[in-house]
């Protein structure tokens, strides 16, 4: 999916991953012949990348300009010409490890975020009393349900068997079916697509080095794009799920294969294949079509033959099967409001599957146990080095623990299918009514499983009148990013909408503070100065009302 500079970095449909963020203050200590010298780098998002300053508190030097700040693929590079100094490091698990050089002297320097809330979490161990942890999870979900904070379903496996499963919050939602059996899983579908393609590779029907041109020669750069690059999001192809300005959610309505292929060709190549990583729904749409071409079977038929039947799964459907009892999606704007989702026939193999979390755990356990692909294929699918993306498998970290699997997001339902190999447990869930964001939800659950204390989430139930909201409305712009932001009232609710992006509701917290938790976004208004501060993923953007 996507690369606009702003909220869509978090909204991008079907991606819904939690990439590591570099913006913020990073502190470390140089050890110079037994003497410790604290250094603090303050990194902020700029129009064309990042900018930063350096503080050396012991030397009483504050705000030293950093001339060059670059960050990509989790690698940070800083250059301070006035000090003839450089720093290069790699970000992993909320820590940057690297080397600081000055005038020929090279010293190790590890930086940690001053904003990090995960200090000393490496000491937490997986629960030795699962029965007690399950009770705590049940109490937590009771709380969310009773407070009308969340709706979804969850399953947890330990040592290959299910130890917990529950649907929650569904009866609070104004949906046709108060007892839905399955939920949309979004981009977790891509893992199924990748597994089936590797099954073809094992049978020599396909190769990672095959070129896209063998199947779709009309696609830009098809002669040099490989199957491998399409699988690991380095192909340079775009995101057909993102429609043009004014019709961003164009896939809500039925589209033909020709219309989608035309959109992929129109978006062209964003960069030279293999040059960098950028999530691509377009690549997986084409991979699905390649699977169908090689096997001469539909995606639905392949899925049943290669995954559903071997694992004896029930309630596992593609869009073509027109599944029933699917949970509808909702967003909260003083009340639960229905979210119109994709016509999922537009995203077959990309994000169309509907199922339950139990099935997802069965699949991820079967995958790592070699029941779907060989050990060699598993290794080729996993992320390498510092990459978050492998070939159909991604890596995320919670409580400094590594999880492998995939995330998924539609217009209103957010999912995860994850395996922690070290502690041999998996967790899968789908949230079709999220007030607590997906990232926060899994953080709460893992806190319980690792015996880490935390506070239950709280939301302000106070609703402001339209007269109270009126002072926030208007057209805003920022000097930091080329994005206009419109704040307006609809149906008594405050909404925001970026230029060329979908609108989204803002939930009142207190004292001119509003949030959109699905994207981890907070806005603090200053009505008197006619401006606001927007915080997202550690970045701060200042907006002023257009005059």
C-alpha cells in the first residue's frame, strides 16, 4: 500500500503494520577513558526527510545543528560538520546501536528513546500460570465490553493448542447479525498467497527469479521485476487500493480486472526494483493472478486444495464464496457507526479472506511446523537481518519480543496473526469495532501474558455540542509537510480530512484534545491562536488556520 507523507502512512489499507519510528529524543552515553559523556539527539520530521539537533548537557552545549540526518531501512546516519563528527546506527527494538566518530576517534554509542515506555521490559517472562493469565484476559475483555470500548474476536495457542478464545463486544453493535462467526482479516490473506506460491516453487512450477514479464509484460519494469521482489515488497510497484483524489475508496464498488490492471499500469514504477522496500498491494494482486494462471484454477479452488482441506479448516472463505455471518465494521463517533468496506472481490488474494482467529492460529502453527511448505521455504519467507518484511511473513516486536506473521486492515476491521517462536505461543485476533487501537490492544494482551502491570484504557464519554465544536473548524496547513487539513462537523461529530485523503472522526478527550486511536493520532487545539499540534508515531506537526 502507500507513501504519502502523513496520516495515510497509518491508514493505508491492507498494510496496517507498525514500523519503527525515529522521530523524538534519543539519549546515550559515550565512554571516553572511563568518563561518561551524555548526548541527546532531537530528531523531527521535515518536509523532505528528517532534521535534528544535538545536546551535550555536561558541556552545556544545547541545540547544536546536525547538518545531515538520514533514516531508511532502520539505518540512521547523522553528520555534525562543526564538530567533525558522525554517527551511524541501526534501529531495532526501540534501541539504536552504532558508532560515533570524531576526529578519527571511533566509539560505540547506543541510543534509547526518552519517550519509550518499555524500559527494562526484557526481564519479563511468559506466564507460568496460564489459567491465571486467561482469567485476567477475560476480565480485561469484560471491561472493554461493558464499557462499550471494543468489538472483536481473539484466539491464543500455547504449544500448538488453543488455550483461550472469545468473541467480545458484538452485542453492543448495531449490526444485522449479533452473533457473527467470522471476520475479515485483510492483508493476512497475503500470507496464504505467499504459501501457495512457495508450494509451486517447490514443485518447480515457478521460481523466485522468474520475471513479471512472463505473465504481465505490459506492467512497467516487468522485464526486471522478479517474483521474489513482488513477494517482499521491493518491486517498486504501487498501491492500486488507493484511488485518485476524491475517490480514494474506489474499491468499495465492483471493478473489473481490466480496470484494476489499468490502475496498476497508470501508477507505474515508483523506484528501481530491489532499491528499497515499499508495501505493494499491486504486487500481490498480480501474484494472485500468476497463481491462477499457472494452476489454471481460481484462487478459491487453490486455497481449498492447498490450505483449507489439508488443515481441515471450517469457516474459511474467499470473497467469491459470498460468506455469511461476517462481522460488520464500525467506527465510534459518540456512537458506533457502520463503515462501508471493500467490495472484497476487488482484492482477492490481497485482502479478501474472512475467517475466525482460531483458524489463523492453526495456520501459523502449521506453517512453522512444516505442514504447508518445506523448512527451506520457511527460511526463504522469513524477514532477513533488519527487514520487517519477508516474503509473505513480517516481523513486529512487542515487549522486546519478536513475533512473526502478518497484520491486516480493511476500512474498518484490523487483525493480527502472530507467532512467538521463543515462547511457542501464537495470538490471532480481529477487531471490527476498535476504540482501543489494534497496536494498543495487542500490547495490553501481551502485558498480561508477560505479567507486566498496566492501566486499563479510559475514554471521555462527554459529548461536546456543535456550538462547542465550531471553534475548531476551518482549513489548516503546516509548514512542515505539504498537507492541508480540513476540520469540520458532520452529524454533530468533529471530523478531519487531509488533502486527497478519506475523512476520519475525532474523539474528544479533554481540554481541546481530540484523538483518532485507530491511527494513534492526537490533536491539541489552541482556538485562541487558531492553530493545533498534531502528534503521530512520535512526530509533531504544527498547523495554523488559513486566513
